[in-house]
C-alpha cells in the first residue's frame, strides 16, 4: 500500500485572506462545502483576527455557521489572542492555531508583537484551548526568509518550534511565507527543527512564489514529514508579507505526491472543482 501523506487544506483561509475584493460569505461557504467532499481530514476555514487588520476574514463566524459540517473533517481557525480564541469557541471551531514567526520584522508587521511578546500571548491561548478540548496547531512564519529582515537562521526556527511544542501544539507548521526557500535551505532548517520536534509533529507550509514549493515538499518528504499545507487553486498569501504570491496549489501537490507514490486519500475531481471555484473568487 502507498505511504500516506496528508494535505491540510488552507485555501478558505490563507488562499482567500489576501483578496482585495470582499468575497461574499455564501461563496466562501460553497467553497468549504465543496472541499468537505474531497476527503480532507482538516480544512482551515476561519481566521479570528482583527477585522481591521484582515477585512476579508471579518465574516469568519458567519462562514463557520453556514458550512455543512462533514463528520470526518476538522474545521480549523486562526486565533492570535484570547479574543480570537473566544470567537473561535463561539463559532464551534474543531481546532485552533496560534501563529508566530522566526523573524522579528515579520512578527511586528503581522501581529504587532515581538517574538517574545507573541509567545507570552500565545501561552494562555494554547492552555485555554486545550482545556476546552481543542487541539492547537502552531505556525512559524519566515522559516528561511523574512520580507523585512532577510535570511533567517535555522536555529531561530528551532527555538520557536521548541517553545510552541512546550505549549502543547500537536503539530507545528513551518511556513516559507514568501516562497524564497530552496531545497537546500529547507533541508538545513528542518535538520535544526528535527533536533527539537519529531517529523511526525511537523508540517510544511510552503508558498510557491518562486516556483520551488514542490521541490521543497520533496526534500521535506526525505526528512520524514508527512503533512503539507496547500490551497486549492494556488491562491493567496499573507497581507503582511509584501510580494508573497500564492500558496502551493493543492491539486499540484496531490499530483506530485501521486507521481512519487504517495496516497493523499483525496478525490482529484472534487479538488479540481474546488480549484475552479477558488480561482473564480480571485480579484481581476
Ligand atoms: P493590535 O492592534 O496590536 O491589537 O493587533 P489590540 O489588542 O491592541 O486590539 C486592537 C483592536 O483590535 C481592538 O479593537 C481589539 O478589540 C481588536 P478596537 O478597540 O480598536 O475597536 N481585536 C480583535 N478583534 C477581533 N478579533 C480578535 C481581535 N484582537 C484584537 N482576535 C492583532 C494585534 C494580533 C489582533 C493583529 O495584529 C491581527 O489581527 N493580526 C493578524 C494578521 C493576520 O491575520 N495575518 C495573516 C495570517 S498569518 C499568515 O498568513 C501566515 C501563515 O499562513 C503561515 C505562513 O505562510 O508563514 C499562517
Ligand atoms: Mg501562509
């Protein structure tokens, strides 16, 4: 039997959050409902951040309320602080994510906090979430390069990973936020992180800005990672990471994994339908 690799679908959140045109809530709900039939175990649907910072995600509670929940799917949400967590719990998110960075410049630009301040802020969020029975995922942005500070040291990524791990994150997603990582540098970064967190609790989250995301996934597979974040249609990017183009497209990751002999358990026809829907939401 083929080895299993899981794709964590982030299209409804990371894919759409950067769109300039306000996408109707009903369209977001329709996209999630389509994706729910694709075979994903986890879909990131919502982001309970400040609506002033990311207006596109302001209707996250309405999206969560509107979707038809599939039994097998966990619907995930970003929660930068206690207020975000309260909103996620009220919206019945199945799991939440705290999101930090390995570079100070991006941390300040994205969440208005130094790395140390952000970790202090996340600790009670993670603890309260876990007490409420919600699995907590941790993101680290800028694992190789920062749009403000330049190259990022692998040791810094490992240091933040160890802190998120100690907070009880069940998985840590390593973000090449601006898609500048090369396979060699991703491998170097992973070597440092693997000293503190095992491969089975890591995910790769590689943006495809420079067209290297699939190569970076391949080197991560060699290092033992078996979970990768992707967005149908390859939409998205972070509003606080200038020049960051799309997430790696779920359908492209699926196809590459299939060639490499990995099984994702996903229905390709449904993925392609979702990709069409997502691309139709993109601003001209
Ligand atoms: P701040 O301005 O320092 O926060 O922002 P504050 O606590 O001073 O609050 C300011 C205002 O925001 C207040 O409202 C709060 O109530 C409100 P006011 O009194 O002015 O009317 N507020 C909130 N409202 C709703 N929900 C909340 C919330 N928190 C505060 N949770 C904050 C700090 C973290 C809130 C802000 O910086 C923020 O929302 N940042 C999020 C930025 C973001 O979402 N970026 C994209 C996601 S990360 C990403 O894409 C990377 C990733 O994909 C991995 C990768 O690719 O690397 C994950
Ligand atoms: Mg991202």
